[in-house]
C-alpha cells in the first residue's frame, strides 16, 4: 500500500507537507549519506503535523538540528517509542543503500539491534499504520486481551493488511480492517494477543464494531 493512501485514509490528510531539499541536505551533511527511501519520506511527509500527534516520535530533519546527540549515535534514528522503551533506526553502515534494512532495540538494556524490516519502505508502511491507531477520532478506550478463538474471528471476518511491524517492543504487530479508514491492531506478546481498534469516521468505526463488539477482555 502506498504511504500516501495510509496517510489519507487513516490520518485524514489529502495534502501532506514535506521538508525542503535544504532541510534534507542539512542532515546529509551530518551523516554523509541518506537513503533515498528516507529522503522521499521526509520530502513528502516531513512537515505533516498529523504525524506528530501519534503516540511515538518520528524523527525529521529539524530534530537533527535541535538535538546534537543524534549525530553522535552511529545510527540514523527513525522512530522512538514515547517512553523511549524501543527505538527504530538505520545503521551507519547501511546509509549509502537506497532502501536499507531497519533495526529496533529495546532502549533500557541497550542490547543488540534486531532486524525489524528488510527495507525502509516496509518499515514505514507498517509503522505509519501502527501509529495511526493513536489518533483515530473514534476508537475503543481500552486495550483488549483476545483469546485464540477471538483472534480467529477477527482473521475470518476482517481483511488482513499486508504490512507487519516486527520486533517493536519485542512484539509482532499485524493489522486488520473492513474499510480503508478503520483499523484493528493486533499485538502478539508471545502467548497472548492485545488488540486496539478505531475508525477515522463514526461510520467506519461502526462498521468495525459489527465484528469487534463483544470480543476480548479489557486490560
């Protein structure tokens, strides 16, 4: 799915605002190279305010001007969890690639970087879908635990989106919808499943409730 479609349908943005070439060049001067896929993302969405209303923090060119320490880390950060529990980044050695892999790491233990996506493009599709759940206008107020049987109901009655967010806070996250502007987020935490869901409009949320209402135990 194109990123523009995700941002249009789930964020309600028809005309995203991007960074200038000058702003992107300022980051290139810091790192020596920027992957083309990151440049395209910044050039298209880098000043789209709706992306800054999500639960976690995207990194855009202006952040590298404000926070000098970002240039000293040996990585190009893309996304930080809101309490800095988990981070996603491109490793320095991969910055010359046009669409390099993205790795995540649990910040608390500063352990090894673990592969999250084989390309930036894959990561952006999954992460933008995931982050949309935090700003959908109509949404469930709680997380829910789903049983295996309830998950099977979701899988049978909704359409699985192609993106998968891997190794985000040590979880695998998948997505389901029955309209382009609604979303169910399923977080596999090992032997249990957490769910969040919502819609961009009252109608799209109502369509989702036809499947989700009554499923799960509030956390």
